[in-house]
């Protein structure tokens, strides 16, 4: 896979103007527009595409989102490798780490951060979808009971009928149950 960051917007949260400028210069060479901040991000910074943050002096209150819920890939700049600072960075779900003196390898850190952030977003999406579908289990039971009564069949046959309906409609079973229950008067739902 080829990664291109051209046209993206980044924010560098670091107390040193020199470090912010060095990182901004490297990001600029990758086609990334950059803003520098300290001591905290602004609310509008939540819309940037990438965040580079100092983990040596980082604090929970610096971000306009809850701890560990950055809406963009985050690269942590590491100056000292103290356990407490690294633990803070892990609680923040920093996606990639980069030694402060290795900004020349920032591209690699961006690739790793982007991939990890995408994986985490996919896990959150899958978890939310599983929770949503779990919340519709009663609808599946109701649909099976309705099919059993309407067609005078047992629960296994009714569930098979509901599954066939879900396949035809190309819906998850739970959504098919909800749709079937709302379409009770529609003859084609029972064809």
C-alpha cells in the first residue's frame, strides 16, 4: 500500500518552538500543512488529520476529547523514556512513537500511526455494530414467533424462513427481523 499525506493538516503539540518548527518542516516536505501549539490544543484542532504530541510533558487536559479517544492518528515524540510518561502515552492510545532526534523518520511513524488508528476505528465500528445488533435480539425472537403463528411451523423452520428473508434482502438477521415485523401487512414479505 502506498501512503500519501499530501494535502493533510497536522498539529504539533510541543513546548519547544525549535522542535515544532523542525517537525513542521519535515511534515511540509510530505505535503502536510502544520500548526504548532502549546500548552493545549484548541477545540478546532480536533478536525486535523494528524497529531504529533510531546509525551514528556503531556497531560490529559491538553486535548479537546476524552483520554484515549483522539479522532486522528497520533505520533508521540519521545525525549525521555520514563515509565510514567510512556504509560501516559499508552493511556492516550498514541499510535506510534518517535524519538525526538529522529524526525527524519517521521514518515514511517505516520504510516504506522495511520494504520493503527484505522485498525482502532474499525474495532470501534465493529463493536458498535455488534452492540446494535445485540440490542435487536428481541426483534429476532418476535419475528420467529410471528412466522411460527402465521405459517404454522416450528421455531427451526421459522428461523430458517427469517434467515432466507435476510439473505434475499441482504440484511443482517436482526435488521431483517425488524423489517419483516414492520412489513407484516405486505404480502411480498411472506412470498
